[in-house]
C-alpha cells in the first residue's frame, strides 16, 4: 500500500538535554566548513556553495557514528546528514570538531525537505541504518522506507547511485523487500558484488548493538538505481 510521505511523520519529537559543551558547539560552529542548522534555506545555500563530485546522504544518523565514519572513509565526498533530534546533532558536532572533519553538513530536520527540493544537487549514495521499525501494526505507516519514498529517492539520485539500508527488525526487512519488489527503479545486489569503492564498512551503532543483544538478525539491503 502507498502512504502519503508528508502527512505521516516517520520520527517523533524528543526534547533531549544538552551538555554545556554540546550547547557551545551549536552556537559557536555555525560556519560553512563545519556546519549544522535547522533552517532549511540556510542548509540549502551552504550545500550549493560547496563543490563536490560525490554527495552521500546519511538519513536519520542518530548520534552520528556512521556519519563520521563515512566522512573519514570518503574524504573526497560531501556527506549530508539528516536528523531531527537536536541532542544527536549536538553529540555529533562535538565529535566532528574533535576530529577536524570538514566534509559534513548537517540538516537538523526531516530529509523530505531536501528530497522534495528539486533545485538541490542530486546525491550519489544513500545510507539509512536502523531506521525506526515502528513495530506495532497500526504504526507501520510511519516507517520511513515505503514505496513512495523509494520513488522519491529514484528521482533525486544520480543514475547508478547506491542505496544501503540495514535493519534488525525482521518484519521491517520483509516490508523493505516488498517495497523493492513493488518498484522497478532499483536493482538489489549483495555486498560481495559491490565494487571495492562502494564496500562501506559501517561501524556497529548503539541501535544495532541493542538489536544484537536482543538476538535480532541484521538484514542489509544494497541496491543500485538503474542508469
Ligand atoms: C533508530 S534511529 C537510528 C540512528 C542511527 N542511524 C543508528 O544506527 O544508530 C533512527 C533515526 O532516524 C531519524 N529519522 C526518522 N525519520 C526521519 C526523517 N524523515 N528525516 C530524518 N531523520 C529521520 C529518527 O529521528 C531517529 O533518530
């Protein structure tokens, strides 16, 4: 079944408490090389000022471990991170500053703002790890990965782009599989078949570890957008 993307949110608002170091980071480091904002227009202008052949998206980066690892493994790519939760953004900024990374731009908000903006640069890679599984049947419609979402990605990615999803929820994995079956924009593949430069060795995140501790099996999806 197709769900309207905008009317149902895939995330919940949470007021996280920030340490004073995190608060300082948010106020001091709003500049173009090291940047996070909740203002979409500002984010957009900042992205447009940067030139990068490769733009990778980390959608729902949580506290940013994967985002940071991507930036380290692909220093020539511009990594755009999307996460509505301020505490995750602040946590991530502290790390980015410590490591001196300058190829990450963060939008503290919904990735749909970027994906629905047809005047923005297209991305060439999408990473979505441990997206909220919304395990109750009445909440399935809140899952981020749906057929209309895949369609939107197909429109907003360069031909041949790679998407990589991982989930520890079997039911969400089945749902994602059925979404791929229903659409014909992407071709599923496996890690072993990826060229070396696309074999991102992702770190184990807090959410993944929680799933492993619960005995959940991790399912990975690799798919290329048809050229
Ligand atoms: C379960 S967490 C996983 C975080 C991280 N990827 C990890 O593996 O630790 C999922 C995150 O996706 C974010 N999220 C959900 N819908 C989103 C959207 N439409 N745009 C941006 N982030 C979203 C949520 O706020 C949440 O922090």
